[in-house]
């Protein structure tokens, strides 16, 4: 077992970095459809025939990309796609759920596409569910939604906080793959928020209207607000189920340093997935988002390299329970 850093307080800033990454990815999903439109306009050589709003898009994209490319029709192909499947500077990367869903729908193995999921699989095995915590565009919206929910609770608005069996999402993953096999179509994409967001943003920007997926995604937001905190990710998301399975034996884990813990419970309160860091209960649901690290007042939560979570270590040594117990032992002795 190895602690990653000798300066745990530096880890507090990782949550800020995570939000920067989430914001950047979300903005890229908005930008890429505009770039696609711009490339289409350039290829058509029809600037004078464009509508006024299309000319605004053309001019804005020309101003934005002009300093970096000479041939926008081809040079801007370096970054394409969404978090479901993308091409980044020639490297093709796909969500593992898209890979297994395609295999199920086609009942075949297409190795060039299968290999596009290799990098996310390796990263998840090593680092855990970092896609869910650091990359997923739905996480960006769901966490803003959770902040809204916190404000509403402070205002006295009753919101749902039901708890369900987290294994439900594994049944949904299985059902989605079975339906994909039976229907010959990738059914999981219809209920997978990262795929929905990328698809709906493209529809809205490039085609001028949202599709039915936007309605489904709004329903997931309402489910989180009115039924269960972060409920869709915790109980229903097929991608979250797959990433949990892949990251079960991850190498990098957030763990509690019991000697520095004061049992304040802030880590438990901030965890949107209902985990129990105070009792050393992280498990395969942890996405290493570092929110618990950011709020810990004594820097008792750190990253460690180990294959399994620690068993419960007892109360924090800086907390009242531990101090009272040892005071009683000393007085009794």
C-alpha cells in the first residue's frame, strides 16, 4: 500500500480541476456541432447563399479557428464525435458501453471498433469510475442539479431522498444488451445520459431542434430531484453499472487515514452516491471525484495504491469517540 502524496492538502484542489475538465468537455460538445456546420458551409462554397444566422456561425467559427488551421474543411476533423465515440487527433476512443452494445446488436466482433474501447477500459481498471466523475457530461448537469436541490432543501422545499438497491442498474445493463441482441439495434444509447447529451446537443445546434432524448434526460433530472438524490446514476444508469464492474478492483483508491480523522461526517454528507467514507465504505461505486477530499477539514482522505478498500478502522483518532474510549481505558488502568 502506498500513499500518493505527502501533502494531502494539495489534493483539495483536484475537485476544482475536475470541474474544469467537466466544463471543458461540456463546452466542447457544444462547440463541435458548430464546427461541423462551419465545415459544411466551407465545403459548399456558398457563403453568399447562407441565411443571416448561418453567416453569424460561419464568421464566429472562422474567427475562432482561423489562427489554428489553414484548411478548415479537413484540418478541423482532428477532433470529432462525443463522449459516446470520438476521434481525437487520429486516435479513436469509444465508451465501453458503446462497444459491448455494438457487439450485442450485431452479434459479431468487429475488432477495429472493439480496440477503440481499450483505453477507457484500461483507465477504469487502474483509476476506477473516473469517466463518471471526471468526464461524463451528464455529471456536469447532475451536480449542478444537486446544488440546486441543496438550495431548495435549505428553503424548506421537500425533495425525494429514497434509497433503492444499487444492483438495479446491473439488471438494466443486462436488459439493454439483451434487447440490443433481439432487436439488432443499440438500445442502451436511448437511456444512457452521456450518449443522449451529445446527440441532443448536435440535434439542437445542427438541426435546430431537440429530439425525444431531451425529454428522457429531463425526466432523469426530475427523478434526482423528486425521488432519489443522484438517483439515475446510482440505480439506473447502464454505463455506470459497466464502469462499476470494470473499476471494482481499481488500483487507485480514496482511503481514510484514521489517525487524522475527527469523525466530522462531512465526507458522508457531500458524497452524492451515498457512500460511507467515515466507515471506510467506498466500494466499487466510488468514482474518485475527490469531493470528500475537498471538504475534509483534517486532510484525512488521500489517494492510495491498493487493490481493495480497507476494512473499517474504527473511529477517527481526532474524534470524541476515540478520545473518550482511550480516556476511559487510561482511567480504568
